[in-house]
C-alpha cells in the first residue's frame, strides 16, 4: 500500500474529526451561554445544553481514544469554566452544581477513552489473527506449488501498488489486496499430479486445473469479509480480450481488481526464478507485459504499470520477504 497516500487520507480524516469536535463544543457552549436561566422552561434548556458537552467527549473518545477524550474534556472545562467564573461567580449553590458537572465531564472522558482504547486493541488483535490465518494458509499453498512461499504475498504487494497509483483506496483497496492474496486458494482442490506436473497438461487435466478460480470463490463464501475478494478470485484468469477462463468475459466486464491482479501476477511470474524458467529483469518484464496490453491485459492498467519506477518493484519484493517470514 502506498504509505504516503494512506497517511494523507488519515491526516485529512483526523483534521475533519477534530473540526467536528471543536464545532460541537463551540455550538453547545454558545447555546448554553446565550440561553437565559428564566423562566423555568429556559433554565431547563440551559441545563440540558451543558449536558450535551458529553457528546463531543464521546466522539473524541471514539475517534482518538483516551488522549482525545481528555483533550476534549480540557477544552470543555476551559470554555465552561470561563462561563462559570464570568456569569456565576458568588452563586454558591449553582457553583456546587457546576462542580458536579465538571466531575461528570472528566469521569466520562476517562472511562469512555479507556474503554474505547481497550475495545480497539481487542479488535486490532482479532483482525491481526484473521489476516495472519489467511497469510499462513496462502503461504502453505504457495509452498506446495512454488519454490517460494512468497508468490502470493509479492503479487498482493504489486497489485496494491498499481491499485494505489490508479487512485483506489479504503475498503476497495483492502478487498483487492485480499483477493490478490487469496487468488489461487482454489488450487487446494487440484490434485498434486496435475498441479505439480512438469510437462504440459492434457485437455482433461487442464479442465480440472481451470476449475480452481471457481473452487476458490466457492471456498471464500464461507470466509467472512471476503465477498469482493471472491469476485476477484473467480475472475483472476480472465483476459482482457475474452480468451481467459472460467467465463471468458472481456474488457470492463472483468472486475477492475482482477484486471489489476492479472498484471501483478504475470509480472511476478516473469521476475521470479522458476524451475522451468529463469527470472527476467524488471525492465524486460515490463516491456513484455506492455506488449500484451489489449489482449491479455487492460491497457489502462498497463499504462499505470509501465509508469512505476523499477525501484518500487524491488522495494516491494524485498519488503515482502522481511515482513512476512
Ligand atoms: Fe490461478
């Protein structure tokens, strides 16, 4: 994933959230400040408005954990304290009430911030376990077919990089990444004598082999959060001119994730050392793939792919080995 792009969108989102919290605090403070305390009906509104200060605290806790909740509580304390000192100095009974309000504000901030932090930690661990299980499964499958366990991980890295350059981000990028990682999971259903056969396959063997995209998609129906990934898995051997399998769909009928994947997969196949073929250089691989724009590959994907500097590919290939073994 392009780290810079992700950081930029995260920063933008954080700024937006800080803005929402500050606007909420300001609107509540102004509403509270300007609402008179008589008659009794308006006093009720005045008191109710100060209770609303809990909303920005809860938002800050949800978005920025304990630190955010405490900073929101501090901002509210400063705003509310100036109101208390300027408008309620000497009203002992009301001041006691207001001290109670401060206690509510700070205890809510501490508890909400702490609980949200714990919840997020638990979710992060769960997500890491889920991703780790998928990676372990894929590496085991890769080890069966390839000399290295890193094929699918590298393809995932390449596909993510092309996708990011094409402006894909957020959930769409996560789904594409998962589809690229799991693309050959259906080979679990292909017998060794076909999968590992050195010579060319007979037509009946080829038919069995070519079932693996659909087997993979079927397997993924039972795995949570892989709906879109399953679509990419099913289409990962389709070709842009319609000569691929299993459906023989063409052009934009092939999901974009699968069109991006096809380039990443072929690039890895060419640049990896294999028993029957030595690795070609990155420049040669890019040139060969570019020749197949419009036949095997989507020309728009190829246009982006050829513009990626060679050092990006080397960096991704090296980082896959370091991070995942
Ligand atoms: Fe495949």
